[in-house]
C-alpha cells in the first residue's frame, strides 16, 4: 500500500505543468473533504436513529 501525498504525487501521475499539478491536488483535497464529511454525517445520523429508537416520544 502507498500513501499518496501532495509531495509524492508525481510518483503516481504525470502533469504537463505545475499549474495542472496544483489544480489536481486542490481537486483531491476537495474530494477528501466531501468524503470525510459524508462519513461524519452518516455517523451522526446513525446516533440520532439509535436515540429516537430508545426515546421515540422524547426530544433529542
């Protein structure tokens, strides 16, 4: 398994220009934020679901 970082990205992909490389790294960063946020949302939703099962008439 390999760890992909901004510093070693050229070991895994070639870029025509430094600008192209920079934009690709920015895109990967944005995608990672979305992925991490979705996991956080799923975790919070599951906790809410469990709480509503335990206390169906009460407030959360």
